[in-house]
C-alpha cells in the first residue's frame, strides 16, 4: 500500500517535471530510496511501471528506464560524533514495523554503539529522491 502511494507521488513528479520543462520523454528515472522507509523495491517498481503506462496513455509522458538505488541507513551521534550503519535486519520485526510507519521511533530502539546516547541524526537512508534525465 505504501509502495503504491509512493509510486503515485513519483509519477506526479514526473508529470510535473515534464510540464515545467516541456519534455515528453525521459530516458532515465532514477530513484534513491532510503532503506529506513523499508519499501519493497519490487512492488515499488511494479507500481511505477503500471502508473507510468497510464501517464503515457493519458499525458504522452514516457520514461525509458527506471533505476532504483537503495541507500543504507547511516546515523551520526550528536554527543560523540560516531557514525554507524543502522542494521535493520538485526532488529525485531515488530520494531522494524514501527519504524516503517513512524520513522521517528527509531530513536527509541537505536542508540549510539559507542556512547549509548539516543541523541543521533540520520545522515542518510531516509526519504526518497527522484532524478530525471
Ligand atoms: Zn555516541
């Protein structure tokens, strides 16, 4: 469900970009997908393909290739400056699910491996970015 909502937002972006730049055909739609979103890449790709088919039929906007790059979640401790990669796989499924729906809850389940502080920032691996060319 999440995947389809995201795909819809991405396709809206593609349509808007097409309109703004007066371009109908893009060769690559590149998506940088933060792994904290825990989006199923295959489902997202399928949803994008389906929605882009519609966009082509209805608006004549087309994309030749879709590339999805997954970005690993990296945190940086605000107290000691340590940087580490958050290992979602080692977490309980239940916690992962909370983080999926409410990314802010990550501060409850994760702490700095060096100083144990829960005061950290997510420096990458969150959100979704779209590039078109
Ligand atoms: Zn620390």
